[in-house]
């Protein structure tokens, strides 16, 4: 059993900590640290009530490398699981290097003043982790995360000669609010309003944000409009599977969400450029986050299902094949189990599984890695066992668009 330090007491952190506490054969003592300790305490109370297990809590500003280093030295975990925000990734990796402890996260580093999420900042840590014999696992959520493992699984078992990859992220849930994001609003809106980018014939093709969409009939959800977007796993997947001639990412949005987003953009509230307000500098998007519903509270009212998966076309044993590998997750079932909606659940469970892979040394190599660089089979087995069962179907033909 290995002791764990989780940083970040938001929607995802809550699910991951509940699931770790439910698996005491894998995880030893759990410490949850975050900027506001009362958020950690609320999660600790729920963990104790639901699982009968207790966890420790701590207050931490993870932007501060020295404070994080001191906390890691005190807790002595074998792994630090970073479920705070992408802004903290590098600071937490530095602290892990200072103490000599492994690292895991669910989202790649993004500088605060530039809505640009790319792996190069974290891949640059490869040599430092390798030299110290430490491992960093990047992007162990659902997308990125499970979608990377799905791609590796498809290549290993279903379509050995992959040509095209489409990742389809559908949230068919309804939270009953006029406008809310289903994970951190600031990160979510930065992602959705960025230009779309996909990989085609060895280069990135950029199109205006939300300008390409198609309707798709999702299993157990039904027809939804999905929009072409850039998503961070495209960068590592196109690098690690150079045989892919095209890799795209799609996400569903309802008309009401898009209408609100358009208005908020038009009035300048999604901007990350600081403005002066009553003598104080504020970032409009951060102000917007403060007035939007907390994604962690949406679980109580959200009904419906998510369906996230990969469609890959190519050849298996010399014959054309297209498969669709996906998971369907029910918002209400997640809430009943851990008190969170499915978007936090589908991210927190893979974070727990990635942590299990590392502490049980099923996946363990010195250096900085993306999920698709390891054997997908043990991870896929744990998905089935821990609340995210998957299945695949053969499609008659590749996607027609
Ligand atoms: P939340 O905003 O709900 O939670 C983030 C938590 O981190 C909050 O508790 C926040 O504290 C804390 N935090 C923020 N800054 C600091 C800091 N400097 N020091 C310590 N703690 C800090 O976000 P989510 O739980 O929705 O998302 C967590 C992460 O998961 C994000 O990086 C997100 O991008 C990623 N994600 C990944 C997905 C995937 O599939 N791969 C999908 C969804 C999310 P406070 O409460 O005080 O604000």
C-alpha cells in the first residue's frame, strides 16, 4: 500500500479521493491539500461517511514551490496526484523533483496569460525525471486519459494499422441551469473559445472556434450536434502514432450553451486580458467564473448520460475495419455513488486508476509519459471494475465527414 498526496479539492479531486478511499488494498494513507482547507474538509467528511475511512487535509497554495515541497516532505507520499488547475502543473512537478517523488495529473500545463495548452513545457522535464529515477504520468483523466488508452487498445487489439482517429465527447446531461460549465469554468471556456485544430497529413489544420459541426447519434444518448475542437491529447497521439493520417476531436454543445457563450464573448466576459475595475485589476473570465454555478454542485440536479469514445478506421489483418470504442456514464448513478456529476466522475476515476497503475508498478518507467505509451490492458481492466465499463462496436464504414 502506498501513501498518496492529492492536490486540488474540486469536482475531480473529490471523486478521485472517494475512489481511492474505496480501494484501501491499493492506497494507504491519503492526504488532500488545496487552496481552501474547508473544501478539503467537506470532502473528507463525505469520504468518512460513505466509506468509513478517514483522510488527512491540508491548506496549500500549490503555486508556491517551496510550500509544496515542504508539504510533500512532511506527508512522504509515494505519489503526488495533481488535480488542481493546469496553471500549477510545473510548480508541482518542480516540488516532486525537489523531494524525489512520482507525479500524475489530468490536464497539461497552461500559462495563465495565454490560452494555449501544449505539452512542450512538461515534456521538457523528461531528462530531469529520468535522471532522478522518477515518473510523471500526464493527462490521466478521461480526455485526455482514457481516450489515449482507448487508442492504444484499439491499435493493440482491433485495428493494428490505424489511419484515422476521431474522439467524440458527448455530454447528454441536463443540469437545469441556464448556463454552467461541467468542469472548472475558466479552463473550460478557455478551451471552447480557442481556435479548432486537427491533425491531417502531417500538419495541424486550424479553423475558427466552433465553426465545424455535425449531428451524431450517440449510443444511449441520441442525436447531438458535435463541434470540431482542439484538445490536448491530439498532440501526444499524433506524435506517438505517426501512422495516423488524420486525428480530430469533437465535443457536443447544446444551442442554449452556445447562445450564452456567444453573448458572454460579445460583451467581453470571456477575455483573459486584465481590466481595471474600481481601482483593482480583474480578469473578466475569472470574474465570470465567480458568478457561474460551481461545477461541483451540479451533481444534485444533473440527469442524463455522457458518452465518450474513439472511432478508428484502418486495417486489421489486411482488411478495412472501423471500430467505435466508448463508455457511457450516468450522471445520477455517479451522484448516488460519490456525490458528483459524471464529468467529474469520468475524470476522477481514471486519475485513481492511473495512480493505481503507478503505485502498483504496473506502469512504471523513469521519465515523463503520456498514457498511450503504456500497455493499455491493465488500465482497461480497471475501468470495467471501477465504474467506467467500456464496449466497442464495428461500424459499417468510416465516418462520412
Ligand atoms: P475545480 O475548479 O473544481 O477544482 C480545482 C481545485 O484546485 C479547487 O479546489 C481549487 O481551489 C484548487 N486550486 C486551484 N488553484 C490552486 C492552488 N494554487 N493551490 C492549491 N489548490 C488550488 O476543477 P475540476 O475539479 O473540475 O478540475 C480539476 C482538473 O482536472 C483541472 O486541471 C481540469 O482541467 C482537469 N480536468 C481534466 C479532464 C480530463 O478528462 N482529462 C476533464 C475535466 C477536468 P479553490 O476551491 O480554492 O478554488
